């Protein structure tokens, strides 16, 4: 049958519904596996999984059946199924040998028999070998000899005498035909050689031999020995023995000695594979005459197979509330041995709530036989042991692990039957007081506890306003601050509930005791303290020692030692006159009252409790030592007025001190703000002043109506800030077009510049021609510019803030530090000094005003000028020197100005530095301070 063919409708035959097969996870169980058939749960049918070869499965056994079981779960059920395999004619008859050779004596008599090899057909029944045909059939005919076991021997019978002279060799064809549809056949060639006469054939002593061999016998064991005899003599009486079986299994298991006829074992014999064997033996003499016999070999079983345990179905987890006789596991036992060797007995370990029951042959079920309790045992390791009855006995075992699932069958249990907790009053709200703890014997979610505060009231107030319970930890927290004087103790109940379904719970009673704390000072009940009047106790002057003046009565609302009071005198007008009882507060006289004692006596009594720390209260007791009441009244009236005046003065002084401190604070605050504003305005004035600066011009560079070295008057405006690292200097146009300004914004006022230019032109015409001896000494060079600075170089001097303090684009700047613009007095002093110097030589040193390179590069510094003849220019480091000896060089200098000036020599030595003037020292000091 092809793969997928229908074998049978299991659901119909067993009376099962397809829903049951799907829900029960129906499946096929087979010891050898389910490789031939498969179960279709949806249709409830058994289908062919692969092609079945009956010959490979059952060989010659009939009928051929296939056994398997159908197993269902929830609940567990199984059904035994037997499928019978029907043979079809799919195998042709075959001969073991393709040809047989016979040597037949010509003297063979008619009717002589010659045994032929039987054909083998793996099919059974009608599909097996049905008949034989021999062609040609002139001399021989076929005869089938029936045996007692149902098999047939094929014999060739001589029907016609042979004549070697006529035909020495003959070839015959033996054909075996089966009875199936279509018929199939197999052939074998028979070669006959005609010999001379050998008229006696071998004859076996027995037609059937029987032998017994034990399984697992070693190779070489002699199974049996056959014997045949021949009446002939010589070579015709020599017999040879052969195994004539065509089955391959026989030839692989046994062999025969050709000469002796002993049959020996050459393979491993197994009772479970085959319980008996039939061996066909052929005896032949030299003349070709033969005889046959058979050996029946019975295999004796040995207990060499232990029971095999197969788990058909099992449950790994079972609930602890499972009912009795609940099936846990289904087991199949197989022992391939036979007899007592195959009888198996199974048992399990003791002291477990399970038992093993036999359902059918070799099938066992493991069921529960008592109640399960997960809290007593969470899992069971069940060992199933199976033993056979052989000698020696063989056994096998398997261990099953079964987990018990939890059921919420245990309520929470508190560690104590009741709790008692203590808390000190005046506690902080939210304080953790104590913890209630419960346990649950269940597992996982069933053992997860939650703590709940049960509803109740304390003095008409819900208990939840006093305490709270943490649901997870069971910690009791105080919700409010307790007061012992109002509430000394209360009770409530806490419930522990697990997370099972349905949940189980238990509760416990909690008694909360509030402990006293010394939080209340003693209260004086007598004498009563009033603010409007003064109460006094009268003591007659005739009072004796121990006279009871009064008694101080005080109470403390605390309890215990916190309420134990003690009394003592803190201050007294006369300590030697009165004393107070330590525990009773009684004030008594210590000595006899005399006339010298003052009428007014004041005692300050301190009442102190015994708490830790202790609290106290004071009371003033006024005592009048007098015999008459009017005297007492007048004295204490003055006394109360004096106290009132004292308190009024103290209040006045306190108010006055507060006013003075406030005034000083406001004054200091205003002073600090004024200083800050003043400094800010000063900085604005210094950095952004709009006042014009009167520049100073050396006489050498004033306009001399075209007679001097320079044909025009040049104006240089310098505007700089202090503490700068850069300077700006630019050569400008004639003075008539120059701008004089400190602020660059004034560069856009040409009218003012023209007016200022005219004034300076008039001033320069009043000066004498410049002297060639004007120079800056080497030490007075104030900037990085040197003698080789090209004409028109800009040196920008930028303040730290990044804004430029220079003038407009036509402002010429110097390179030296000039902290402040020169004042008018300094400008006037410089002009007067320059006017009085006759024939002065005005040579600006290198780096000053940026003009030395353009106008006088041929002049060098000679020496440091004499300070007695020096004229200092305020605001500059230049020094003007008067040298009469150089007046003669004026004409030469004027003529040299008309000619081209030679370039400066690169190897010209640098002049020595001049000493610093007092003016430059003063300016430098101011710069450093700023």
C-alpha cells in the first residue's frame, strides 16, 4: 500500500469522538517506534506512514500482525490495536544456485531419484512456490515429496535408461512457479554427466535428526552429526555431506564437515531471534547418487535480557488536592526472555503516597493512594524497579520525579498570640514602633502576606488616625504624636492575609502602651500669682522657730518619678530667716524673729520635678513681718509701685537700643552706596571727558614763515588711557586742517578745529627758530618705536576694555606713556620755557612722536644733558636742553634741510639712555598705582 493509505477508522471502531482524541492528545505508542503507521487526530483514522514489507517484518510467520497502542490523556486511557499484514505476490521464486551438476551412472535404474534444490519464495500462502517444471523431460520427470512439516522436496526421477555412448552430457532447466497473480517464476540449470555404473546411493541412518543448543553458545559448538552409508565400494562408496538449504540465515549460522557430517555453530545464536532451526543435509557419493535428511535444532532460552521499562505517559506536576487513585504515570514492561525468565514483577519504594497497579499484561499505572501535602513534602522521587523470575534474576529501575503544586490550604500564623508595644509620648509622627510578623506554610503567591489594620475606634476616633501598618513588612507606625496625659494605652487588631485564591487570613491583638515623658513643668496652685495685686503672708514678730508661714502647693500632671516634686529657696531677702520643706513645700522660720528684721520679705521658691531632664517652676512668696495689717498694706503698696517703675524703665531702654541700631545700619548702607556712585562717576569722567587738550609743540617744529626746516606746522593730538599695551600714532596734515580732541566723536566739528588751529599758529609765530640741540635722550624713549620707524606708522594704544580712546583718523599719537592730559598751567610753563631758550636745538629722540625717522635721522644723541639747564615738559618724558655752542650749526642745519637726507646707517650705535627725570618718575608712579 502506498504511503498515506487508510489503515482503519479508530474513532469509529473504538467509539471515540474526534474532540476527545484532540483534547486527550491521542498518540500511538509502540515498542519498536511508530515508523509504519501514524494517527490523524482530526479525522480519527490511522494512516500508513511508510510502505510495509511483510517479508522484512514477519518473514515466514503467518499471520503477520503489527501491534501498537493508542494512548489518551486527561484522563489517561489506552487501547491495544492489532493490524494484520496481508501478503501480496511481490517476490519471485529463486534458487540459491544458478545451476546444479549431477554425475549419473549409466547403470542407474529407472526410478532412481535425484534430489534437486528447492526454490525459495519469500511470499507465503498461495503466493509461495506452487509447482515445478522440468524441460526437456525425455529421461527425467519431477516428483514432489511431501514432508511432515508441510514442506516439499523436489526430486528428479529417472524414467528412461541413460546411455553414455549416445549422450554423455545433458542440460535440463528446472522452473519454479508460484501461485500468485500475476504468476512469477525462477529457473535453475541442471547439468547431467553420464558416468559409468554406480548403482547404490548413499543412505542416511535417520531421516530426521534433533538437536538442542543453548543460546549464546560459543562459536564452534557441535550441534549434531549425521551419517550415511553406501553399499558400493571404492570411490563410489565415498560420501560427501552438504547443507542444501537455500536460506541465508542457515548458512550464516551453521556449517557441516564434508567428510564427517558434524554440524557446528559459526554464528551467535539468540533465542529471541529464532527459537528453532531446520537444516537440510545432502549426502552424495562419487557416482553422483544422493540422499537427504534434516536436522531440527531447538534453541534453549537463557535469562540474558533484563526487563525494559518504557514510560508511556507521565505527569510531572500534580496538585496537592488531587483525588485518590489519580493516575500519575503509565508504564509498559517488556522482557524478551520466555518462561520464568520473562515473568516480571514491579514495585516502588515505600513510605510514599503512591501505589503501582497492574492494568493489563505488562502494563502498570502509578496512582495516588493517600492525600498529598506539599507542606510536608514538595516533591517525590519515585523509583520503579522491575525484576524477572530467572536464575539469576535480572532487574531494571527508573526514577520518576513528581512535583507537588501548592494549594492555598494554610492560613497565616502570627509569631505570637498577642503583641504588646511601648512608645514614649511626644513621639515624631511616622515613627516606627514595632513589627508584627506572620508566616504562611504555603508557597509563592499563596504565601505572600499583606498586613491590614482592622477597623476599630479609640475613644470614638478611628484607630487609623493613631497608627498605620505597612502592608508588606508589618511595621507599625505612629500616625500622630501621643500624649500620655490624654491617652495611656489602647488596643487594635492587625490582620495578615495571603495572596491565594480565595485568600486566607488571621488576626492578632496589639496593645499599645504609651510611656510618660517629663514634658510638663510643675504647676503652682498656691500661692496664686496675680499680676494686679501682691499677696503676702503675715508673720508676727513673736513667732518662734519652726513657725509655719505658708505652704507652697504644686502639682505635676506627669506620672511616676516625673511627678515627684522637690522645693527649695532660690532667692530670699533673708536666707537665715526662712526655709522650705524639701518634699512638702512648707515655709517655716529658722530662727526667732527680731525687731531688726525687715517688714517686707520676699522668697523665690523653685519647684522642681524628678524627671530627666528635670523641669521646674518658680513662685514668689511675699512675707510681711508685722503685728498689724495697716503697716503691712502700706509697705507692700510702695513695693509694688517700685516694681512697676522698674519694668517701665527697662522697656524704654530696650526700645531706644533698637532705634539706635536701626539708624546706624541705614547710615552705613547709604554711605556705601554714595562711595560706589562717586567712584563710578569718576571713572566716567576720566575715560569719557569732552574737555579739549592743549597740546605742546616743540619749538623745532613751529612754523617760522618758511624759514625753518619744516615748511608747515604739524599738529599731533594724543589721546590715551592708562595701563595700556598699545598706542596709536599718525602723522597729520598741516595745523590748519588738524583736529584737537580727546573724544573721537569731536572729529566731526571742523569749525572748532579751524578756530583752534589758528590760535596755535599765532602762538607758534611768537617763538624763536628752533635749536638743533633739541633731543630726547636714549633712556627717555617711551615706546617700541625706534630710529628706523617709517613715516606715517600707526601705533594703536587700546585700553583693556577693547574700546579705543584715540581721536579721529587725523590724530597723531605719541608712543610714550602719558597717564593724564597736561593741565593749562603745565602747557603755559612749557611754552614759556621754550620761548626763553635761545638757539635751542630741538631734536626729538628716536621713538618720540614718530618724527625722528622722517626729519632728523642724521642726528644722534651725544650725552646726557645737564639737569640745571633742563626744561621738563609736563606730561612727557622728553627733556629740552639749551646748548649755546651749537648755535653756529644753525645755518648748516637749515641748508641741510633743503637737501636730500641720507638714509640711516644700519651699523649706527644706539645712543646711551638718559636718566629719568623727576616728572617722568612721578607719572610712572601714578600709572603703577592706577
